[in-house]
């Protein structure tokens, strides 16, 4: 092979004018070699010494197109090392299992893919409904009824369901090549081996490796961040089939999934857990995924400096960048979003009737910054599912093997009268009502709603609020439905439909009309026992929030009134006078026993205990308002 001096500024393996450039960072004083292997037989074909070119970076340019069909890795002190910039990694095809005599390599070149004109969708946060899932857990259960269980292709099979539900954006928990079985010594120190019960020798020298006693099924750990997860794809299975050693490029399955989702109007957002990773690497990695895989956004866990660099990067100016919190004053385009537990804890505490939570709730419900979005959720992977939130007072993480010490202790949950599963009708009915209440608070608040996969049909993890190490039906989404779960599913669809129908429920900072006095109604108002006046004492748990949809659609004359009552007693909430019309209840969370009803004489709505009613009225434009409008 003919070699030239490499460019140390282009990390990893990349095609350049003269051939393929390889650059590897090694801070130790040791000899580094670039090793090439036959793609089908895995036979070692060539070892090329690398020289330091700048700082600690070793590089070389290989001027031979024959290497395009080869696999490669680096070698230091007789240990084979996977390139941290590897675009794919072999030997990871079986989830959670390290095969004996495994040699982990990477392709020099990925297979070409026909995107057929696909581009990221760039949906505004205001129009999005997020849906968070673990790729494996989403369809791995037999109840999912998909053919390609636990894979990217399995998600494609669920597209009709996602569209019917009303989802616009999928957020994946880590779906890159994370080290769930602790198979890569370059990631883990000796203390980690002991903690997770992993016994390893020099695995890249083909010694036998013992299966880890505990897996990291979620992927919030170190990883090969450039490579999609092999065990989440079908083509990767052929690499360990009877076609011994033949390499198949499984990355095309991820690309095909993105293309199919985009064709159906659904975005893809990837979570990345960059623990102790340098800013330059993070920036290059995110750019690569946006460029190579057309993803629409990233949800990042990294240091603040790296976040600031990504937020200011012109190449990512229209890519969704989500993290724990953004300063709303930064940025010129609303592509950043804050995603944290603030909304979750506020909703949970108000839901179960804690004192003095009304003001925090209405602040959360109306929050929609002009250039930094907020993501609202009541349940995420880190904590109880929505069903478990109303079914367990305390966590039940015994199966995790840490004596129930792991996971969040402050869940702000309430079991509605009995811990865990029950046949008691009153308890079940109360749980259904509380789940409906929670979904209203998430989906009809101003921020972008996020639903945890399975919450829309009461998926349970049996009280385990941290099943990160459990790869079984307990942590997988259970798609079996009942009358109760179907009721929640239909309710979720209805709420998403209402959110999309009435733009004022999610786009108050982009108002079509600016003069509220010309309409006679403000865009958003609060009501208590008297119209236009909210009762905000610390003991109050009820409020009416009214929205005027004309501010989002100048042709609309709809008023949407959402009556919240999280008290354990029924309450009357005053209804404003509507010119030429009256309010009608279009949806309510309490559909058994006492129902919400409108008292026309008192001009109020009676809301039963722990329930929500949604009302709509069509007002007539006042003559004065028309005159004012004509003047402009």
C-alpha cells in the first residue's frame, strides 16, 4: 500500500483527495499501527505504522482504493483498539453478549444510500408532539406484533400507529453503539469491571470473555458515538449467521428508517450522553449525524461549554438542540429547547393535590419562550411510567440488584388507595381519571408535549422506576390492551387532536393579531369563583384557563376554557359572558358517577373532584372591534 503523510486535523477515517486519511489520538508514548483486515475472512492483510503529526495525533494517508472493501482498527502494545470515530463496529450484533474470540473492527467505507431527496423536516417546536422510546424496548415484546422486533425496522412497522396517535417527533434513547455488555476495555476502568461483574482479559487478543452479570440497557454510558447500534438492526444478524464472517452494512437500516419516518411527517431526535467527551468531538459527531443520517435534532447531556459551542454553530442553526436548560436570551432562531424535571414535578404535585401548587402550575401551563422552547412531560424513562405514577406510592426496584437503593426517591406519586395492581373498581376508575388529568396538563400546556412510549395505553414496569439493567418484558413496552387502556389511548388521540385544531393551545408567542382589545378577549385569561379573577390562595386547587383562538387563527372565533379541579371536593368555576353563544363541554376526565355540567343560570361549570373539563364557545365579533379593525 502506498502511504503519504496524513492530515492530523481530520480525525478518524475519511476520504480525501489522495486516498483515505486516518488520524488517531494517543497520549501515551507507544507505537501505533493501522491494521487492515479482509472484509469477508477477517484475515489480517496489512499493518501500517503511524507517526505523530501534531501534538498527540498520529496520522497517515493510504493511497489505495482497494482498502474501501476492508475493515480496520488500530493496534497499540499488541492490543487491537476500535477507532473512537468508527462509523460502524463489528462483533456487536447480539445485544448484551460478547461472543468468544471476537475481533471488533470497522469498515473503511460505508455502503452508499439513495436518500431520494430526503431532508430534515425542521418542524417548529410549537407544532411538535414528542414521543420518547428505547429502540429495543419499543417493539421487542411479542405483543408488539411486528416482524423485526427490537430494531429500527420495527419502528418503521409502527409508523401507521404513530401517525394515528398524532406523533410528530420521535426521541430515541441512545441508539448509537454504546457498550451495554462492558466489552470494550478502552471505555471502562477496573473498578467498573468489578461493579458489573465482568471478567475480562485482553479481549482483542481473542481471549474468552464472560457475559456481564448486569447490562446497561439504556446506553447512558461511553460509546462509539458515530456508529448506529448494530444489535438494533436486522442486517447485522447476517454477520453472525451461517455466512461466517461476511460483513453487511447495517447502517443503511437506520437511514431507511429516517427516510420512511420523514416521508410520513415524523422527525427523529437522538439522545447523546457525552460523559467527559471533548467539545471538538461532540461538535464533529453531531454534525456527522445530521449530515450522514438526516436526523432532525439531538438531546444532549454534556458540559455547558460544549452546549454553547453547538448552539452557536452555523451548521446546526436549524437543528433541534435539547438539553436540561437554555438561557432564553441566547440564539437568533428557536432551535434550542429546555427539557428537565420542572414541569414533571409541578404536574405531579398538582395532580395529587399538594398545597400551594396552583401558581406553579399555571406558570408552567403558560410557559412558551419566544426563542428557546420548553419540553413538558409527566413521565420519562428516568422514573415511573404514567400508570405506575398513579399506582405506586414508592419505588420497587428490587430486581435491579441494588437493594432498592437506586432510582429516584422523590416521585410525587400516589397509588390512589392501593399499592400496585388491583381489581377494586373505584381505585381503577380513579387511576384512569388521574392519568387523563395528567395527559391534559402535558398535551394542552403551551410548551412542547413529550409522551413516554406506552403511557398512552397504561404500560407498566410494576413499580420499577429505574429498569436500566433489565432486558425483559418488564422493561419492554407491553402492547396488550384492555378496556381501560383503550380508553386512555382514545383520550390521548383526542387531546392531540384538540391541540392541533386550536393553535392558541401551543403558539401564543406567534400571535396573528396583536391588539387584544380589538377582539374583546385576551389570548389567555384566568378564572375562579368569579369570572376574570383567579382564586390563588395556597389552599386553592381549582382554576379555569381560557384561550382565545383568534390570536392563532384570525378566522377563528373559538374560546377554549379548561376547568381544572385537583381538589378532593367538587367546585364551581365561573364562565365569562360570551357574545351570541355559550360554552359547551366537549371533553371531561370524569365520565363515571358525577360528571361536569354547566349551570347556565349561575354562568358556571361544576367540576367534580380531581377532574378536568374542556369547554368551547364561539363568540361573535363586537361591532366596536370591527370598526377598530377597519381603521387599521
